[in-house]
C-alpha cells in the first residue's frame, strides 16, 4: 500500500498532538482542581509542531508503519546546483567527462572562477549572483568532495521516496529500444554501445564508475551533450526513465558483458531496409533511363 502524502502526515501528526495535549490538560485540571493552570494555546501549538516535525521524513512514510527511514538533511544549495547542472559534464578530481575536470579551479582566483561559471549560462540557463558565488565557494572548499557526496546521497533518498524503485531490467529495455521512451526520444543504443562494438557515441560500459549515480541520472535526463541536446530537445527523457537507465548502467559496470549484445532495435532494422530500398530504386531508375536513351539512338 502506498504511503500517504507527506502533507497528510504532518496534518495528522499535528492534530494528534493537539488532541493529546488537550486531553492531558483536561485530565490534570480535573484531578488537581481549578488551581492548576490550563496550558495556553501557544504551548499546545508548540508541542504539536514539535511532534509533527519529527515525522517530516525523506521517505514520506507514516510513523505508524514502523519502517520510517532516517530524516533527510536539508540540501546544500551550492552542492545541489552543481549536482543538477554541472555534474553531467564536469567532475572534480575524477577526470574529463565531456567538459574539463574542475579540480584545478581550486587554485584559481575567485573572480576567474566566477567568470568561467557565468560562461556556462548558455548551457544551464541564467545564474543569479548568489548562485555563482555559491559555486565559487564550493569549488574553493577543501571539503568539496565530501559536500558533493552528501548531496548525492540526499538527492538519491528524495528521488527514491518520490519515484518507482529503479529497475535494471526496465533500464535495459529502454536502452536497447525494446521499450519506447515516453516522449518519443530515440533509444540509447542508436548511438552508444555496451561491451564494445561500433557506435557513433562513446561506449558506456563503465560510465557509471566514471560519473556516479546522481550525475549520471542528471546526464541521462538533461542530455546536455551537444548531439544529445539536439536529438532530445523536443523529446525529454523523464526522471523515472533516467533512474531506470542509471540502474542498468550500474549493473553493466559491475558485470560487463564479454561482447556487445546481439540486439538491434527495430528502428535500426527499418532504417537499413528503407535505405537499401531507396538505393535500389535510384539504381533501377538510372538503368531504365539509360536503356531509354539507347533505344532512342537506335
């Protein structure tokens, strides 16, 4: 059974706390007489808010289920912005993805980092001064890796609470075109290979190890790479699809295939036959035209 919405949990907890506080006050007043002060409404409200806040869970599970997870910490705004907008193309200390490794920026002057960050607006959209400064401080922070790791874990907990559990099998089918992307985008296998083999884009066998879970999900969803951006601009990959694809790529990274899967998407088969048919038609037309010319000369 699905857990109730987080708002409903808070309201129910608040109401329960009010009732309990009121009942306790009435019982105490009845037992000790009118000399006992009744709790003020402000005190009741404060107690209720304290009780309700204890159940603001990342998993949005009801406290009555007995399976409530640990509280999700508040986001690190700068780390969250980096994970959502930068990590799909840049790593910090893990090498080049499509953009340069940003570890070396720790030695730059803050003004130079801010200028470089502002240049990225063409890819990620407008960045207010406070966001730029937050990214600058993040890149200069000696604990940047720790902050990013914490934010990735926090984001993963939030996503798991809101979405269907990521499925390796569903990601496999999405990758190879056996299940269509809901917004009509082309299958990943159209450009990418797993386990080697010819492909237009890079082999993705170990992309999970290079990028990590949350940055890879972000890259799948936002398709910030030049070719992918053009192909998926009007055919967005959903967050849920990105989670399934990441689960599949994680499994592939852990157990890489010996050889490339012997599967060809239906679209590729249709495209090949259409191309061959077009070539045959053009060739046949040319032969017919040549014969007609010879006949007229005779």
